[in-house]
């Protein structure tokens, strides 16, 4: 059973998400929160696998709440605001995925399962938003350099940051899919990143990839 907490300041939406999630045999809602502060409290109490996190909530926004619970549960940000800054801030805060509230129910349920497995839900469209955000507002690097990362791992990291899938990376570098997965596993360990979303952030903030590049 994948345990889920729903955090949204709108009671109707929380109820809708609960009904949807509880309708699946392998998913279950174990808590709800109407504010960011409540989301932190409920998450620390219940320690769910996934938190469906709204961005704009009273007392504390979803970005700060994500930052505070990212080491306890995986966060899937679900918002009605399709704004670049929210994508970037949510992922940098530690979210493992980003969806809009008009996402089809089946896609939302699939996203919960993906994030619960420890994977990142980072579609190429989201990566493009990140690139656009860096283009508009370059940031000061927040992560350490890439010491210890091999040249080939840098190649893989660069392609991840540009939104390529594992299969596309394998084709581009003319290596096997298994080899790409091995490089990604090593990158995750060396950069202390939890998932692919964090690798994208690391690629930009280390200076390996520039928004114009």
C-alpha cells in the first residue's frame, strides 16, 4: 500500500483527491492538511510515501513545506499555477515531481506510483520550463562543483539537463541503455541527489549547463 497525504487549502479538492486515491487498491490517504504548517505536522506524524502538495497555502507555502519534509517523504507538487518559478522552486526545494491540477485522474494516480518508487516525474516540458527560468533569471550556483564526476558522466548529466530520456541518451552517446542507467546511478551517488529532478538542478547550479547552451 502506497500511503499518501493530501495538502491543499481547498476542502473540495482535498476531498476529491482522497476519493480518487482511495479508489485504487494499492493507494490510500492517511492524512490531510489545509495549510503548509499542517502538511509538515501530518507528514512528520504519518510518514507517508508521497505527499500531494499544493503551492499556495496559508501559514506556510508548499515550497517551504516541501523543504521541511523532503527527507521524510517524497513530494509531488500539484498546483493550478503553471508558472516557471514554481517549477524551479519546487524542484530545488526537494520535490520529486510537478503536476497541474487539470492533469487527468489516471495520470495523477500514475504519477503517485512513479514518485513512490523513488523516481522523478520530470517530463521534457518541465525541463524546458527550467531552462527558460534560468534564461530569464540566472542564479548563483548553490551546489558544489563536479569533482569526481567523470567526463562521460558529465556528458550524461548534460543530456539529462536538456530533457533527454534514458533511451535518447543511449542513442546519442551510442552506448547501451544499461550503461546509461549505470552512469545515472553513479551520478546520483556522487552528487548526493535523490532522483533525476535533482540531477537537472545540479547540472545548472554547478555551471555544467548554461541556459543559453
